[in-house]
């Protein structure tokens, strides 16, 4: 990283992530809201604690975070936000994990590909992740879908990279790191890149061993004893080939390191194939193997503990609810309090949570700005929520700025942001619901407002 004393340019309006805060630039970003941008003054101390690469990742690697999915399996949770902007643990957004992993790994050039319902994601990046100085090689860029080469939008994950080949060439990275914006994990990408270079691989991917039934739509791979990938297929194809769904399989996490020149060749070939899905897992990885490229698979290890890694794809209502509930364990596998690998996010300027009357919370996460007059059991309450007297909330996830009246009963539910719940309301799997509220296959209730323009006050449709 270049030394600040060597810069000859005037002081920038936004400071680098590793620069100390100054009163004079606290409000320098034009248009920044009341949320305090992600504070990273501890980054130098962090770099001494966390084992990262000795090579120049900030100059040689470009990360691309894919956020363009429409999030259909999440039902109403993605009516006005993309999956990468989905709130998590009361305080974070899904994309904070990929961005924090990049920051902690020493990767400071990031492109965020946006397409579907990106407004709240863009606000979050502006308010919390804008303090990077391009002159030092640090940047977070937005790559919106554009009418490019006769296509109106990104046709798939690989097409996202293809439509931005000109941007990738401008950055001229040695490697391209491809990430998903909705995966919750702590991964040291520097280790992945170091091994990619040491083994002289063309492509490197991270994987976990899971029951085949849990693979979802992820790729399933096989490797030899030296971790070179020999086969790679999508999960439906693996099941069709006679695999027992109880079998354990090596499942790709959708985290890839590509040699940039090799990837550009693969993307150009894929773009000209009319039968392609233009997807990294479905098309690019099998094409790399067919072309004889060296594809390396590495087991995912937790960045802080080096244990077998924890990763959740919050792409379904059940998966999203479960990921939040797992945080409430006495020793959660995804420990957000572990200073060895912090997850960064903007800090809201709100008063601390307040418990009044008989208000109480047990085995729960209660964020700033909440006022609790009732009882909260084994639940996650996001910032700015209010729980009325004699109300009981159990095994539930309550998103931002929800107002819950007196005498309510909420169990095994997700309540979307900005909802106002009248006194005496019961929300559980047996309650009558109106669209877009929904009951998942495992009985989790999603309680949500209608999409914008269908009913109610349109000012309440801004996704927090």
C-alpha cells in the first residue's frame, strides 16, 4: 500500500479505509445520510493479527461481487431490494460479508455488478463503503447492467463479467476474484489467491463438503488427491446421474479465482454460444475443464479459526430465517463478535436499545433504537423496532423500523421492514395471511407489505 506521505495530490474528499478519521472530513461525502460510514481505523492492527498474503493483492487482484439475481425464492423480501442488500443479524447487509472479506484480505479494488432493485444497495454502499481513494488504487465501483452488445441486461453471472470486459481490461488485474453478494461467511481470499499462484492454476474455486440434498443449485465437483478438479456439474445433473441425495458431495461456494486472460477467452467463447446459460457454474467451469485448463479446488476454512468453514446462502426464506437463528447459539459458528475477522458495516446514529415496564429479551439480538415493552424470546430485532406491552415474539426475525402493537403474538416469523402490526395481531403458520405474506415449506411465516403502488403509503416502500 502506498504511503500517504508520498502523495502529492490535494487531500481527497473521502479518505482511504486505513487513514485515521479527522473531524474536517467527517461529512465530506456529498449526499451521505445520517448513518456513519463503516469505520476502519483498526485495519492496521487487524493486518498484524490476520494471516494475509505477502503479495500485492491491492494492485494485482480485482474482485467482482455479483448481485444481479432477482431473489424470487425470497418472495416479498426482494420485492424492493436485491438479495445483496438483504438485512442480516439486525445490523448488516448480506454484501457486507463479501466486502469485509475483501477488506480483511487486503483486496481494495472491487466492482459491484448491479441490476435488480439496486437502490437500497447503492445507498448502503454510498453511506458505508465510499471512503476509498482511487488515487491509492482503492475503489468500489458500481457496474450497472447496460444495453451492451444488443443485450438489455445481464443474462447470467458469466454475462455480467463479459459485458464488463472493457472495465476489467482498464484495471488490468493479474487475477479476477468472482464472489456472490448473498453468501454469509468469513473467508480469507488471500489464502485462496496465494494457493492459486503457488500451484500455477488457471482457475481456483472454494468448496465445502455437504449432503447432496443441501447443494441446492450449486455446482458439485470431484477432485484428485492433489485437489485438481476432474469433474464439475450442476446439482440437478448430479442427481439425474443416479447419486443418492443422502450422499455427501463437494459443493462449490461460487467463489472463483481466474487468471484474467484465461477468463476473457472463456467469456468470449461463451458469449457466442446460443445454447449457453452464460453462468459461471453451468457453463464457464465445465468449459475450462474441457479446454484442459488447470482447475484447482480448495476446501473452505474459516478465516479466523481455520476450522471447517461456515457458509450460508440466504437465497430462500427458510435459509434466511435459519441463518439468523444460528446466530443465537451460545457459541455460533459465525461469530460476529470475534475481533480476529471483523465484519464491517455503517453504524446508525440511534440511541441504545431501551427496555421499559416489563420489557425483556432472552437469547436474542436487540439492536440500537429498539424500545421493548413486551417479551422477546430467541429472536433478532433490527434497528429502530418497537414492541408493545404484553406482546410475545418468539423464534422470529424482525427487520428495520417495525412497529408491533400491544398484546401481539409472533412466532417463527420474518416481519419485513417498515411494517406496522396492529394491537392483538397473531402471526404464525396457522394465522390467515394475505399476499404478499407467505408460509415457507418448513412453516416460517413471511409477513410483508405489498409492493409499491398496490396499496398504502408509497413513502413506506423504501427498503431499509
